[in-house]
């Protein structure tokens, strides 16, 4: 299991780093593909768990919701027509309800499952683009967040594997331990300080880097547990097998569902 995990990372990391570096349309297309794949896997998990989901609405209005999160940024609002932001959200809400009414065997549970995917996955992950587009430091802030979460995930995996004794939450994720969570957090803080020293020494101090490292590690692990609740309720282990050793794209990007918006707004309004 470890070898496929390493090989997948060896192939995937250069792709992600290149997309972050080039930014612009390249990074936007990359994140857009990730969002679509995560939405597909969300639909797949629910379907395997015999829970109703309207996949067409999920994918169509999910992309619209991602666009809303991007165009709703403060720097762009003055260049857009008035009320475009609430209008787009209204289109998503009305569109999902309209398609459900037109679908045979109408189901409120299916409507709620569809809305949940639309409002959590694309809305949250679109903030990866917003973070990258912060003037001057967007690339390095994105690297800061991603490298820190990668180290946190890997640190938690290996710390839990070698030292794990006390279960973190056996009902949601049986393999996660407190030792793994603590080890991942400590290593994440170390990675945050290193990235700050290499790329962001003129933007933030060491204390700020430590605080953001803790934010990334804790929020990322909580977000990971939140996605585990979805899989547990559906009775599946991984969202898919598209990434050998890692599960699916939703498994790899679940940490950002809570983290990406929180990190973006903390940086935007406090630094």
C-alpha cells in the first residue's frame, strides 16, 4: 500500500506545483477538473450507499457555484453588474429545485443531498483559486497551505502507523489516532516555518507562520474527518480508486473543504 501511495505522489506533486506556478487559466482549469472529479466521486459515494442524488444538477450547478465563489471576490465586484452575486446563487437554488420537480420519483432527500454537494465542494475548493490570485504573494501562500497540509497528512499517517495507540474517533475513522494527529500537527508547524523562511519572510513573521501552521493542521484534519462521516454513512472506504494508495480525488482534497475558505479569509483580512 505504501509503494502505490509514493508513486502517485511522485507523479501528482509536480503537476500540482506546475499548475500553482503558472497560475491564471492553467491553475483555474486544474482546480476546475478537481472540482468536477470531486463532485463525481461525491455522487458515486452516495450512489454506492444507495442514497439518492441528482448527478446532472450536481455537476451543472456545482460548476456555477464554483464560478460564483470566484467572481464574488471583492476586487472584481466593482467591475460586475449590480446583484450578480445573489442572482447567480438564486439561479443555483431555483435550478436544482426546478430540475428535481421535473424528475420522476421526486425526492426531498435527493434534493438535500444534491444541495449539500453543490454548496460544500465547489464553493470551498474555488477558494484555492482565490488564494492563488492574491497579488504578489498568491503563489507562495498557496504553496504554504498545500505543503503544510501535505506534511500534516503524511506526518499523521506515519506517526499513527508507528506510534498510534489511542483512537481519535473510531466511529468515523477507525485508523486515525491521537498520536497521528499530534505528530502531523507538529510536523506541519515545522513545515510552515520552513516555507515562511524560504518564500514569505517579508510577508509574515515566524509567530504568524506557526499560527497559520496550526490552523492548517487542525482544520485540515477536522475537514478530513467530516468527509469520513460521508463515507461512513454510505458504507464505503474510499471515494474512488482513481489515485492508487490515496483513494480518490475527494479523499485527497477533503482537507481543503473547510481549510481553503478559512485560510483564504484569515490571510485576506488579518495579514
